[in-house]
């Protein structure tokens, strides 16, 4: 079974500072990994995903994440935080189902990290 | 492209009544839809997976008779919370997986259910 651990339920940074949100995963198959952002009372917006290929993945709003198999990690970074980045971030791993095609939409989520950005 | 519409965005109901939440893929065919529940300050927990024309597969601990899922077409899945109670109050989010030029997986905006 897949699992995701996000280290730190709350991260606080100053505007302009580096953002680093940590995610470690466990998967019995080569993982598909995702980062989502959620603003209060809203759904999930995909920031980026890793499926295969290049291990450094660039996403929207200046975010990127690096898949490190040896460390079973998929940490999210952004060089310079903006006030609008304040939100909750979820890392997720796909529980892929191989049955007449591959479905990867069944996700296991981490517990979330709330990012606060100070002026 | 790959837009998922979820309706209603919020609903308040009395205890004992049933509530239906719709999840529609607007511009692609969703072969599979997923329903998640998110309690306040918690993560998303998968409730069930539905494939068009098939019975939904429920996660362990989710009461299938209480949370009825129907996926009658490639663009619509519904979640009905039957005989709702205050403990069912939560944020329900659907996602849809399909193909729209490429494989897509898109989340709805969520539905806030409050049971009085």
C-alpha cells in the first residue's frame, strides 16, 4: 500500500525567502507523485506531477519538485515566496491500477502542510 | 480544458434527510471518478472509486448504503448522503480521470455539507 508523509504541518517563511515543503513516500510500484495546493474552502489545484522521465519537475507559479528514488522523497521548493503562496499544500502518491489500461487517479494524500508567508 | 464541475458548492440540511452531490466532467469523458472526504484541518480520504456503468468500489470503513454513488454516464457521477447526520458534515471533493488529448486527472471545487 502507498503512503505519504509530509514533514511539518506548518511552515512559515518571509516573503522572498525560499520555500521548502517536505514529502516522503512509500510505494510498492514506481510512483506517480503529485503536489496540490488548496486555498480555504476550495478544491485542489495541481502544482506539478512526476510520472516518468526527468526527475526535476517544474510546475506552475514557480514551484518545482525533485523525485529522489534513493531517498523516497519528492520535496517541493520555490526560490522566492510570495504572499499569494499562503495556502495548504498536499503531496500525494498514486495507487496505480493495471486493468485493461492504467488508471492512476486513486491518490493517497499526505496530511498537508500549511504555508504561512510573512511580509 | 479538462474541467470538472461539482455542485452544489455548499449545502445545509436537517438531520435525517438525504443530500445529492453532482460531479460533472465538462469537456472530457471521465472513465473513472473518485470521491474524497475532508474533515476540518485534515487531509483528503478516499471514499470510493466509480467507473462508468459499474458499481462503485468503496474503501474500507465507508458505508456503501449510506454513501450511494452512481456513475451513469461518462460525464456524471453523483454521491448521495442518505439519512445524513451531523457527523457526516464535511467537505466532499470529487476527481475525474479520463482522456482529453492526454491523460487527465482533475478535481472538482468541492462541496461543503453541513448537517444540522
